C-alpha cells in the first residue's frame, strides 16, 4: 500500500512538473537561462521516473549515483547543444 501511495504521489508530481515545463516554455524567453530551467525540470522528471517507476529507490547507492549522473550528463549535453545553437 505504501508503494502504491508513493507511485501516486510521483505521478502527481510528474504531472505538475510537466505543466510547469509547459508554462516555463511559454513564459521564459529562449535564452541560456530559460533552456537551463526547462532542462532542469526535465532532469528532475527523469530522476523521479528512474527512482520510483524503475525501482532504483531500493537499489544500491552506487547504481542510484551512476544513473543520476547519467541523467545529469544527458541534461548538460542537451543544454550545451542548445547553447551552441543560440550562440551561433
């Protein structure tokens, strides 16, 4: 029952983060800061999905750290790509 409640709370958080992503994309201009905020929200969504829906919350800390670093790396790479496109 506790797992079900955690998944429901995560689903609600993911919906709120998705709405925040949509709102942020309409409000903030396409600048380096705006892209960083959007990718930060996307990274947070990815981390929550990995922890709760793929079961990494109960995995060894090394796995959580490696996958968290991977999510951070993907978000940073995407930000660098958007920064390169904006600075061209």
